[in-house]
C-alpha cells in the first residue's frame, strides 16, 4: 500500500534523534527524553500519527503554560507486593507510565497480578505501547487513562450538550505464541489526535464524529477547536456505551486521587475554583495479569494464537480483502514505515520547524512526501 503526503517523508532514526534533542532542551533528563522520543516515533511507525511527533509542539505549549514540567520525575508514594501508587509530578507521562508498567511486569509473575495508579500525569501518548510491552513479556496488560467532570476534555456526556470527558482510552493486550491481540481505542467515535491529524492534512472528517459549537454534525476539523465537541463511541444512537466506558475510565483512574492533596489538576489547564472542580475525577490505571496463575501459560498462549488464526480465516466483508485482528495494522505499518519512512503533513513539518528553530535543534533530512512510498 502506498502512502502519500503533501509534506515530507522522514526516516525514523533521525526523527527520534531530533525529538530527543528538543525534549532535552525543554529540561527533561536523558532517560526521560529517550523514552518520549522513542514513544512518539514508534507511534508514527505504528501508523498512529495522531500520537506521534505531531504532539511535540503541543508539549512545548503545555510546558510554556506550566501544565507540563519537563524536568519532573515520578515518585513512588505507596508500594506493596502487588499495588503501587505513583505521582508523576506533571512530568512527561510516557516515562512515568512506562515506569509503572515495568514495575507491574516485574511483580505480576510473583503474585499473579500487579496494579498501579498514577496521578498528576501529563499526556501519556499511545496506550498500546504500554500493553504491548506486557504482552511481549507473556503477560496480559490493561491500561486506561481518563478524566471527567464539568469543563473537562472535548467529549460530550451522552444525553448532554456539554463537554464532560477526555477521550478516556482503554488498551488491552493478550499474548499469543507468535503475536498478541492488542486493542487500543478512545471512548469517543474519533480520538482528538485523529482530528488534529485531519486538520493538519486539510482533510474532512468521516460523518458523525464531531458536533460544532451549535450542536450540529460537522466534518470540518476546525469546528472541534472552535467550541465543538467529540461524540462518544456509539454516536447519537448508542453513545451511552462510549460515555459509560469513559466514566469508568475516569472513576477507576480516580483511585489515585483518594488522598491527593492537590486534586485540582485533573483534566484542567489551570486550578479551578471549588465550584468548578466539583465532580472532577481522573487519573491513570495500569494492571498486569500473569496467565500462569490460572494454569499452564503456554497452553493459554496457544489458545490465544488459535483464536487469532481462526479469526483471520473468517470471510471478509464486502469491499475488504481480509480480516485484520487487533494489533495487526500496527505491526504492518511498522514494517512499511521502517522501510519507507514516516509521512508527515506539510503543516506538521512546518510546526516542527518552528520548534527546531526555537530550541536550536536541527530538523532531520527528509524527502518530498509527494513521491509516496511503495
């Protein structure tokens, strides 16, 4: 499949070096910068440009406003054999979340399960990156991050006309023998980052993803940023499903808020008044399960592998060449983009150019994206 862009195509390695240099100049430690740059570029490689380097200018803006503290490092507040509570200190969420996942991966084989709640996290990127790590260790990984309450995020509460949730995604990964089932999805019809990518590429959105500021359906990405809102998964017909999952994400994430002395930071750029923050909850939750605690883990992985193989053999729907199981599109995108480069829209490349100039970190060499990739 060919990929074309009105911008450029850039190799992954130099792009990662560029992002790492910028994040270091923002004030992050070397290990934090390495994780952030690896995460963003691997999101692009996986085909999720919404969670890739397009986010770097957003992070710069968040740091300028004090919403993101690049030099912050996660702190362990509570720790038992199976449960941990981490304060991310409003630092880069990619680093604190991967630290939480690695802690859970190390503990789960000892006790069958490990759980981590993380509070005060900035944006954590693509959730599938963390659950894939668990599946790679032969474990089941579950991650959700969410916030909810009046004035939170860009997604409507079903049955309401006001924004009430972030996109509150969930990711679950289950290990097989040669592959894993990796689900990663927002609880909105379309993730906000996908709207951002469409705006950068000057593309219309699919129908029934967003409403404009007057509550009318729109396909113009600009309408979301002009007071519009994302529809919950299920849209106008079954939006209670996405809305319910979003609320569950926010409430489970709120486990980290129970004794939080600074709960005002959830989902807001500035500290709200007591009235404004009433009902606002959210946070990050990581769970890892070792199949071995239920029996032969090898047998379990074989069952997963067989199930995925049977799913692949199902007859495709009209207009489709084959059935793809969760995680397969990302694996294929990585093969293609490692070989051919990462396509970036002209608007995204221009924004990265402004970041490069500001921090004195040169942009990597890139080629004209209109040539496409084979």
